[in-house]
C-alpha cells in the first residue's frame, strides 16, 4: 500500500506537515478498529491492516530521513539494508571525524561544528530536488544524488549519535 496514495497527497520528499497531520487524524478515525467490531473477520482484518498502514505512513512522513528513504524505495532506487558504496574521500573524512571524536575533541564542539559544516555541504547540491520534487519531472540522476545524500547523512547521524 503506497503511503502517498493512502493519504491522498502528492509524492514529496517534504510533505506538508499540516496536511499530513490532518489526513492522519481523518484516516485514524475512518479506519479505527473499534468502529468495526461488528464487521466480519475479513473486513476487520482489512481495517486493521489499513489502520497499521496509516500509523506507519505517519511515522514515515514525520521523519525527514524516513521520507527520503521511502520515496527512493518507491522509485526502486533503494533496497532495504542496502550496502551503498560511499566515495573514498568522504569515508576518509569520516574516519578523521571519528578519530577526533575518540580523542575527546567533541567536548569543545569542533567535531559537532565539522559535522554541521559537512551536513550543509552535502545538502546544498540536493536542496532543490528535496524541496521541489515533482513527479515525472525530477530525473533519475537527481534521485540518485538524493540517494547518495541519504547515505552520507546517515553516516553523519551515526557520528553525532556517538558524541557526548
């Protein structure tokens, strides 16, 4: 079940938060299992499945990284648990950051500021695609750039999570 179709919203890397919230409440009421307690078993199972999908979609749409992941999966450009090969120069930079974090340089904020700088550098080339995605107009190459951004950002998030 496609979450964008379920919520009846356009495919986007950055869905409108107010629209997502209002559709979530609307669909939560429509597919609430308590309203189907007298329905037959098949209908109850279907409602339970839709109710679960409504909740999973909301969780996805309210997390920017999960939304990027979901859109890329829907486009067939990202597989679950995919091992993506990041550029060697990026990996070397990440090794240096990890080393600096291990040496306690995160306490003075230098690692955090370096990560913030890198996050801005990797976001800049894909900003227009993420903010202005248009179904049928955005190219495969642009989506592949978003995929690389997604994996780089994931790497940076892991480093940030490990900082004190």
